[in-house]
């Protein structure tokens, strides 16, 4: 039978030959706009004897019946392989010929069957003849699976992977074992990792952690062979390998180092040979854009490769398609590279995009992802570099709108992790806005509203913009570092004036839904930003006691006296609160902070010097050190931190005996340091 024949047509042939009877029943579930169907095949080989075969859940009735037929064929093949043929009796009572045993295919025939198989049939072939698979067969299997699933939506892809989890896991395990035992050629390695990225990548919120672990194990097994084989790879194989590791956010420095070195070797060889316009360039336009984007997304710094590719692709930029041009522009923005030799290439890519848009009256030259890339490029080019772009006028609003609706098109929704973080923030009494869309196209999970004002050196107060981003695993590489797209977003939000606080899924999961731990974690996360947003008001400049906490530290250091030579903190040293300590006493600093207990010295040295402490208390009577230490220790206990500084018992013990009677009057306490979250 032809390899493209479906399981249902093969079953029909057997039914007619054996005079069997079949019927299908189906059930549906899910939403009306995206239902799932499951078919049950009833096979009657003899009167009164009926067998049931149930298929998996599929997006259409046709595919559901095909899945049920495939289940039936697998059962019939298993029956045919038993000792002693299973004979089927027809209605006339005569014995019919049993189904033929499938003949073991030779390697060429097996490769032909894999190339022309559908994804379900491919898994069945691997289950039957997986022991005969070579590196070519493994690479072909992943390529066919990737090509079949790349056209499906994220939820369909995820459901198919879950429905065939055992078979796909078996194929992945066999490929990993073959990588270790027999090895792969350069082309087979590139095709394998490229197919793996297409199969497991793009699942979005539908992807499961089990499938992600399978892909990570397979890419990790292929990393060392790929790095070793890169020296013999062609440009297309280099770009496919780098794209696969960047697509699945699997950090493999050895692979990118080897790919970059091989690419520079090809580019250098072409330049040294004086490549003419008529000769084929080492890298085509799509390969240039894909390689640049992969290195920027990984992220793997390679400024030399970026510069060499830009110089090589400058003549090609006039013939770039939209994908290659947008990938190239976005890669330079994500990598934050703007060397002068590459500016000509970047401007040529801009002009190419403008020409493509001008020649396309329907506006379909740029996909939604291309427009998002261009908008991020414009933000980098204009906001961060201060350059003028020819794309700003005709495409700015269009690209910003495409970026704003990108989350909706990808099925974005508020995750349970994000809701938990929002609940914790509200328990702290903070006013929040959720899912805030910015005019620049970005969306923020939470923004803090209310009195977030800080004072500038000129005396003017300005609104401080604080955002909280809840980042799931899709924002990070396999090692836990933010990938290129996440870094670009954080950098551009900072350039737009936002203070972005990130809550990592890995850190939040460690809190185990303990409300007290969550609140302490959020306090520690928010403390620096809120302290900068709401500092204590500055008193008149004529007084030296403008910061009580600092004066207590300096006073205790002064009572201790100068430390040993060479152990003093120099002028302008920064303490934990961001204040300058050290220098002259007239500047509010300690003459020498080396021997102070607060600077790490022994608390017993000079601690009982009553005369010095009385002088300190008299000089700094308006300071309520008890309140300062109490608030400091309270924040430390809540955050679970231990911070060097004024200690609760230390201040209370030393100041209790020599405190001025005037401090009992609340109106004479002076300025008190309060820190509120």
C-alpha cells in the first residue's frame, strides 16, 4: 500500500477483504468555538462478536475517526504477530485469510515511509522499527514531526503531544541514546535539533513541564556533538542549530561559540578570497537574519560576528524579505550594539522595509510579529540612541498598535501566579492597577498608584513610575537568566522612566503559599524603590542633623575614637542607606569609622566610655535612636534579613541612662526617621 495511505483507508481494505463490519460513534467536549472530538470504532469480525477501539481527542471528527482507525490497526497488527495465526470467520462459516504479517523494511524503504508518513503513522513506524533507525532516520522523523506540527495552533500542538506523550518520549529517548552511542553527522544534527525545536516550541501557556524537560534533555544530549560538528556545517545548518537552541531558550555556550567561530571562518574566507558579485555568498539573507536573531535571543554576546555579518550582508540587504530585515534590526536592538561600521547596514534594512511596505498596498508585507520587532527597534533607535529613523513617520502608530494587541492574539491571560502576587501586594495596602497598557505598546502586570513622589536636587518633585512584573519560565533561559526579549523590555521600560520590579516564578514558588513569607518577600522587593520614591523631607541646610540615623552611626563612631592607621573609611564612602559617611565632622561624617562597632569592630572596645556617650547624648538629644533601631529591626525581621547597622538592644542600652529629660516632651523630639511601606 502507498505510504501516504491513512489508517482508515487501510482498515476499509481489510474490512472489504474479510467481510467485516465497522461503525463509528463520536463524542464532543469543550467550547463551541473550539470543540474536541473523540471517536469510537466498533469492529465486528463475526456475528455477535464486536470489538471496541477508542481514539484520542482531536480538533475535528475526521481526525478523531482517523485516530480510532489507527488504534484498531495497531491492535490488529499485534494480533497478527502472535504465535499461531488468528483466523476470522466470515458470515458463511468459512475461514478467511488472516492479515499479512508486515515485512521488515530495508533502510531506504524505511526512510521513504518516514518522509511520506503523517505524524501518527510516524510514531507507529518508530514503535515497530525503532531499533533499525540510524541518524538519518532520527533526523527525518523529527523534521517530519516539526513540519507537521508547525502549522497547528499552540493548543492543538500541546494536546497532540499530551495524547501521544509515551510515543514521543520514546522517540526522544531513542534519539538521545543514539546521539551518545553512534553519533550524528553535521546535517543530521542540525535537522534533528531544528525539528525538536519545532515540535516542542511554540506551545505557550499550553506547554507542560514534562514536555519541556524532554526537550531540554534532548538538546543537552545534542549540545556537545553539535559543538564538535559545527566545524563542518554549512551556513544553513549553522543558522538552524543556533535557532533551535534560542527557540527553546536552552543555554548552550559551547554551541554558540562553535557556531560563531565557524561563521566567522566562513565570512573571513569569503572576504579573503575576494568574493565576486556573481559567486554565491556564504550566507543567504534568511540565514543572516536568523543567525543574528538567535544570538541576540540566546543571549550570547558576539559583537565581532554581528559586525562581520553586517558587513557581509550590506549588498544583500536590498533584496531582503520582511522577515530577514526585521530579524536583523531587532537583533541589533536586543543586543544593544550600534558600532559605526554597522550603521550603514541598519539604515539599508530600514530602507528595505520601507520599500516593501510601499510596494504592498494591502499592507500584508509585514506580519504582526514583524511589526512588533520594528516597534522595539524604533524605541531603541530613537529613545536609547537618539537617532532619527525613516520608519518613524509611516509605521510608528501601526507598529505600536500591532505590539499592543500581540498578547491578545497569542491568547494572553492572567496566570494564577500573577493573581497570587497581586493578592500579596494588596495585603500590604498598596493601590494597584492591573494589566496596564502603555502608549509605547508595552503592557505591565501591575503598576503602583498613589503617593510615589521623590525629590530632585533642584527641589522639584517628580512622579516615580513603579511597575511589578510577574515573570514565568517563558521569560528565562534554562539556566535562569533572562533571555534577549525580556532584557530588551526591561531596558526600554527603564528608558521610558519606569522602575520595574520583577517577581521570578522560581523565587515565588519557594514561598509555598505562606502569606507571611509572601508579604516579607514583597516588602524586601519594594523597599528600595519606595524608599527612593518617598525619602524623609530635608530640613534647612544650616543644620548638621538632617539624617538622624546617620547621626547616630557617626556619633557612636566618634565616641569610639579614631581607629588604627589605614583602617579609616575615606571621604565619600557609601553606607547601606546610600549616604556619604566619613570625611570631616563638619560635613556630618565620622572622622574615622574603622573602629566603630557599626563598622564591624568589637562592640566591647570603648562601649563603656560613659563620658563619651554622655557627650554624644547631649549633642544629639533631638534624635530618637530607640525608634530608629526599633523600625530597623522590625523591617529586618519581617524580611528575614540581617543587615549591618544600628542594633535594637545596643541603642536602648546605651541611651537609656543618659537620655535628656527633654526627650519626654513629644514636641521636642525633633525629626524622627520613619520608614513605611
